[in-house]
């Protein structure tokens, strides 16, 4: 016998409760209004700073970061520290850093030295080299001689390239859900020398490390090391990348 019961269909203007916000989340109209220019006119990748679109997007991201920090009363460094052990990489990229690494004076314990020297390792933010040098000169005054032992180049490579896309695919295949992000490295690599002969290099050295391992804190230390399984992971990812790219 046919079922004569009727089924109520909700009206188009009476939407049911939506419980899948993990998939899609409604956007506040004010947020959407702010985002529209960056989706239609200034749609550059903020990590690509070799063109005007990237510069505009990078400035917008930096402005948003400053506004969020102001709203919650936080310093950008506090937000970086929330990244865990990765903060060791990120904190030096927020400001110019300096470390005195060598001090020398005199030749005997009971003789006052006539000269003294100090070697300071300074890592200025890109584009501020001349400003930092001028500030140092103003601090030490005219009576102290300043000489530069090493002055290297700063590099900025495009993140929106086929080789980076290949790195992402290879990494995701080995570690699903892994996200690869560009960042400013305060240290130096061979890529500085390679850039002088027209070679663009990327620091792709995948290591899957324990969450509680302070890897940045071990750099150039007496206990610098990585776990064997992290090294094996990196070997497999790099081998797959070279074979497929």
C-alpha cells in the first residue's frame, strides 16, 4: 500500500543548523569587504617579493599582523614564540642581531694593553645594512676604528616557482598534512656564493624532528645532532624529489 504520509521540506529562507564548520566557515561581511581588493586587484603572493603584486600583498600581511598584535596586546615576538621550537629560527628574523664573538687585548696579565679589539657578528635585516653601519659608527664614536672583515649578500628567492611546487608535492607524499613555508634565515649558506654565478638555491633540507627537540639551539654547539630516523626521512624525501623533478 503506498505511503500517503507527507514530508516537510524546509523553506528556502529557513536554513537548517550547519555543523560542518571544519569544512567551510562563514566570513563576516566586514572581513569579506577587506579581502575583496586582495582577491580581485592586489592578488599577489606575499612570499613573492620580486614584483609589485608580491610587495603589496606582503605589506598587507604585515599590516594585518600589526593590527592583530595591537588588538590582543601582544608583541610580534610573543606570537613567534607560540610556534614552539621553530621560534629559534624565526625570532632572529624580526630584528638586527649582534653577538661579540672575539675579544683581544694585551700580552701579559700585569701590563695595561695599549690596544684592544672586538669582533662582533652582526646580522642586519635585509635592506638595512647601511643604516645599521651608520648607527654603529655613532655608538662607538670617532676614537674607535671600525673595519669590516666580512660583508656578505642578502638573498630573497621567489617562492612561487615549479621547483618549490615539486618540493611541496614530495614533502606531502612523505608526510601528509605537512606545510612548507618561506622564512627569513638569519644564518648564511652556500647559496650566497652560488648566487654570484647565477644559481638560485633553496634551503630544502627536510627533517621530521620530535616536537620537543630544540634543534635551532644546537646549531654549532658541542651537542649538535639529529635523530637517525629524522636523517632517514630527509634522505628518502630528497631522493624522491631528485628522481621525480
